[in-house]
């Protein structure tokens, strides 16, 4: 990744917030941030060409992400499933249907890159565990791509942390998923922890009725406010 040199032109100042009442959130930057020549398009294109984990990915690399410079809602989830891997479209499965229902977003809005960005914890399908369920997101992925892409998403107002992997990545170790989701107000207005919308969550939601009664109405209100 090129480092600044005396010949490197200064990076343009970020645009002034378009909505002073709800300014963009500060997404984390780390030592290996965007190259000075990066735009969101070039960084995303580089991510889509990534083959770092090729030796260990059972279906091979197919990085899946959705970004746009104007996106105001950022979804950080786990990793693509097999259907998303085959289609190349994030959340192109029953989990995606459930997530769109939780957010009260139709497909057109959910896949509108000027409104919604999707940057999973791992960009490629990681394979299956021997006892069932998908493997964890590849640990190489977020340290490589999140610091390069996140600072270029300058209009994000709220980041949804979908599932335990995303929550541990962004919030660090701490309480379990249910406790974080139930305590969602603590992370507003910049973050909103959610369970992963897999079929397993149906049973979890039935055992935790506060999720549909309290969390989903608040989530929909946040999403409406961010995307209005
Ligand atoms: S999981 Fe991430 S780091 Fe690994 S090949 Fe895919 S994009 Fe690259």
C-alpha cells in the first residue's frame, strides 16, 4: 500500500456534513488506512480482487460487499452464505429477507448503494463447520479491508452490528449477544447491535419476546431517521 511521499498531493478535505443535525459517525481508522490514491471505488475494486485466503476457502474467493459514497446506513454482518456466494449479492437468501423485514426496507432500498453499505466481518464464504453451521469469518479479512474502506464511507450515520462476530469486532469482548441487543440504547446513535437473522434466531426471538416488542420498533425508527 503506497505511503505518503513529498510528491503525494494532499488528500482532499472530507465534504462538509450534508445533515448537520445527524453528522456522520467516526468510523475507525488504523495504521493501515486507505492509500492516499484510494477512492471508495478503487478500494472496493481491490477488495473484490482479493485472494489472500484462497488456500483455505472451500468455494474459493468471492469477496462480497456493497458500498457507495453517499451510504448513510452501514451493515456489518458475519460473512456471506452459500447463496450469496453463488449470486454475488449480499443477503440474497432467507436471512436477507428476514433482515429486510426487521429493517422494514424493500429490496430496492436495501440494495441502493447511495443509501445502504454492507461490509461483512469476512467478505468471502468461509465454509461449513463439521457439526453444521458456517465457519467463522476469516480472521485475515477485517484487518486488511475494514481500515481501508471504512474511512471512505464518510456519510454513515449508523452502523448495524449484525451477529456476535460483528459485535466482537467493533465493540470488543464483553457481554453476550442477547445482553448487547437488549441494551441496544447504550450504543445509539452510532451503532445498533442485532442478532444474525438466520433461522436459528426464530427460536431465540420466541424465547426473548422483548426483541420484537422493543428492539425492532426502535430499529425501524433509527433506520427511517438515517435514510430519510
Ligand atoms: S475473506 Fe477477505 S481476506 Fe480472505 S480472500 Fe476473501 S476478501 Fe480476501
